[in-house]
C-alpha cells in the first residue's frame, strides 16, 4: 500500500510538472503573439488583444495552446517583426509573403518543427547570422524579391535542411559562390536563385541531384566555368542559365530525357552544338543566342517549337550544312583544347585562310603553319593535325598541354618543324624523319623512343632537365645558407680534412644502367684540388664541391668522409649521388614523405611542380628550424607544411620563426617575403605553385638588398637542440634529404 501511495504521488507530480511546463511555454507564445499584433499595421482582420491568440484568424494552435501556424500572406501589412518571433518553438508554417514588412528578419534558428517559411516579396533589410542553423524539418523556403536585403551568402548550415524540396531566393542580393552542398538535399526539386550576384562555377554536387527546375539566370557579374554538370542532372525539366559568363562547349544532355526548356543564351559558350541536343524528344524550347558557338549551323527537328540562334555565334555558315574540310579539321584541334574562347573569337566563317589567327596558308589556300606559341592553352595535341596534308610548321611551345605526342604526326611527310617545348607532355617521342626540326625541351616526363637511335633532335633529355632543376635548387639553397650564416653571425666554418675512400686511379659508378668512369685526377683538376672556394654545401657523409670539366661541363662532386660506414649509409650516399648527377636518364624522387607533394603520393609522377613543393618545404625548414616531419611534436604540429600553413592563415608568422635568427625589423621584411614564397610553393594545387625561376627571382632580390655584416674569420658551427649544425642546417641530415625533389 505504501508503494502504491508513493507511485500515485510521483505520477501526480509528473502530471503537474507537465501542465506547469505547458503553462510556461504557452504563456511565452502569448507574449510573442501580443508583440506581433502590436507590430503590424494595419491590424489583421479578427486579431485583438481581447481574444485568445489561438482564436485569431489564420492562427493555428495545438492542444497545449502552442502556436503551430501563422498565415498573413497577401494582406499588405507593414511593420518590423518582433526579434523573438523565433521562440515559437512549435511553429510549423509561417507564411508572410506579399506584404511590406521591413527591418531585419528575426532568427528562426533551431526551429526543428518548421516546415514552410515564406518571406518573399517584402522589404526586409538583413538576414541574421545562423539564420539557417538547425532547420532540420524545413521543406519550403522562399526569400525572393526582397530587394532591400543587405548582401549575404548562402551558408553551409543550410545543408542541415535535408528535407528541402523548394528554395526560392531570386532578387535577394545573394553574392559569392554556390556552396557545394546540394548532395545533402536528396529530394530538392526547385532551385530559383535568379538575378543575384552569384559568381564562380556550378557546384559539382548538382550532379546526380533530383533538381527539376533550375533558375540561375541574369547574375550581375555572372556565374562562370563550364556547364558539364548538367549532363548528370537527369531529372532536369527546365534549365534557365542565360546572361552569365559560362564557357566551354555544350555538354551531351542525352541522359536528360525530361528536358523541356533550355535557356543558355548570352554566355560565352564555344564549340559545336552537339547532335545529341537535337535528339531529346521532350525538348520544346531552346535559346542559344549571343554565344560563340562554332561549326555547322544547327538544324533542330520539328518537335522543337521555339529556337533562337541569333547574335554573335560564329557558325561557319548561316544555313545548315557542312563546313569546309579545313574548318572541320581545325575545330577538331580546338576540341582537344576545350574550344578556347581565344580561338572562337577569331575563327569565324568558312575559310581558314581569311582572318583566322595563328593560321598561315599557302597560295592555293592550304594550311602550312599553325602557331599556338605562348597562348596558355590546356588540353592535348589532337591527331587531327595529321589531316592537314600540307602542314609544314607546328608550333605548340609554352602552353599547358598534356598527354603524348600523337604517333601519326611522324607520318606527316610535309612536316618540317615541330616545337612542343615547355609543356607537360608525357610518354615516348615518336620517331620523326631526319628532315624534321624537333624541339621537346621543358617536358621532363617525355622520353626518347627506343627506336630513335640518333637522339640529336629530341631536345634536352629528362636527365639533363633534372640536372638543370637540381642545379638551380642547389644555387638557391647556397644563397640561403650564406644569408643565414652572415646574418646570425656564426663562426667561420673550419672545414676538417676529408679523407678519400677511393684510393685508386678512377671513380667507377653505375648510374641508372650507365657505366661512368672519371679519373680521380680529372676530378681533382675540375674542383681545383677540392678547393674550399668550390664548396657548395655539406651533407651527412661529406662535402659537395662544384667543378668544371675541360669541355666546360658543370659537375657537382660529393667527397665521402674517410670513416667506417654501414651498408645503409652507403645506400644513402648513393642516393645523394643520384640526386646530384647530370647523367641520369630520367627524373627520380627519393626521400622522406615530408617533402612529397600531394599529387605525387596520388600518382607517383614527378613534375617540376613537385620539385617546387619540396623546395618550399626546405624554405620552411630554414625559417622555422624544424624538420619536415617531427615525431617529437604533437599531432597538430607533426607535419611541418600543415602546421606552417595554419600559421600563415592565422597570421602568426613571428611565432614560427626560428628564435636563433633573432631578426631585426628590416630583416623581418625579407623573412616575410621568404615565408610568402614558401606558402606559394607548397600550395596543394600544383597549378597554383610558381616555377623555380620565379622563386629564384624572389630570393635574388633579397640577396641584392641584404648587406653582410659578419667577418669571414667567424666560425660557422653552433649547437642547436643539442646537435651540431652548419649555417642552421643539421649536419646529420643527408644532402639528398635536403635537396631531393
């Protein structure tokens, strides 16, 4: 009986608590609704302080007197909404569209029951921070035609609204890029963001979405990039993208089997109108005006009832029909380059010999020269060049071309000159006739064809290029060594006597399969008997000397210490030699992961940009006095590049500088420039990294500005973190680990 009484008392307490809580929250709703009533002008019909708010017209409450729905749409109301309107925590529907409300929109953050929020066609002035936070049930959101809104961006927290089906916010002063969050909206159907100031590309997360209506037209500065993502938006019914800055060709939209309306006029689209666009049976309306479309004038089938093609498009003819064969060939060439807008601007008409830039013809109207030198083109070398049967000269140097040299070019009997230097080409070089002047320098991943025995027309080999790159890196590192030495004021380096483990007459080395023998006497002469004036630096196993052979060939010589070494150390010494040699037939990368660029870990391919990344790591080591990877550090500081770039973001550069440098204000300016260079060199995107020539230019200006203040007799050895080092460099760190790319 006593237990029963206890249970009854507990139950009564719980019921009382629930009723009390309900009373408190409904009382809060009453206060908010009273504020809302007082803020509105005129007073909505049937709203009054003498009536309970749950009895007001178009207000709905639940059984606990909590407000769940407010509908004040189309009533020409004005006023400023109360700031605590968002405390109606049970609110499911809020419809305020088509009025004259002004002032800031109150925060509705964390209204987890809110499903429909219509605020369009008002005079609101601002959207609060965190406005979209926690709206986990939101399905329908409209903010369109709020012309007075302060500029705002679409925040990533909108991704929490995973039930969103409709988002309208045209004419609402949105700026910035579209966030790549649309894969969080599996049932989003309608997206209308017209007439704002959106910029940047279409987000990749559009691909595979269920979006049916896509309105992004008439942005102030224009969305840009290609529209390829439309090809994977298979539920598209209407795509309205006109008056932007989209470039590139129209993609294959054959998988968009419901497409009814495609409005892409007034952009900068190039290339041919794809045949697939004319075979979509549901397509009725299409506008292509005022682009730079090329190729044959398109002829759409009769089921497409409204087509506009006027404006500045550059079709080869004004009526349907094929283009001149040479026009067709050169458009194939342009296709391999992504149809650059630079070509579309001038490649007009049906005669390639009439005003087409970069093209030269002979007296009978045949193309004999194509010159794309230094045009910044990206893409591949098209095999279509071989269809130009009178082509003599093909100049493609100093671009960003990738892929291989088409083998068919070697069969073009009229070809006299081919220049592909300074690109990013890969693979084997085809065997060209001896009459062809071939230039391939500046493509370190190109290699000579095994069948090309003369090797006289293939430019510099990859090994020679690797040697040039290494020589530049050595030069820059030496400059930095001298700078640090003289600034810090360390003592002059008392180089110890180095023994020579090779007491014979010759040094014999097998390098990448090639046997190279150089006599000790020749090496002694080349290095001026290992003169201290020829010293480039010191590694873990000896000193590196510069030298010059009798024929003018520049060499770097590693002189091993006369001490007992293990087999592991011998291998390390070999790795250092492999880095220094100019006889290597291909560029190789050997070293610790701390120096690897991200793309090398993914592809295993060595490029000049990988070199630049590793050089940036070395700059960071010199500035901070830290190693690229340091197991003694916490996880967030273990990887030097990650930690250093975070320092750059937070602008705490002074905290990252090695305290032993102790720079003054003037020197800090130079250090800041080196810090900035290191940041650019280690950018994750290889295409955003500078080339090594730029790095040398930056550092050389600092050397010119700097005036030495130290004395030559000062010793250069010091102790740092308990280890002896020279010029701030750990003597136990091998030269290859310092220079490897």
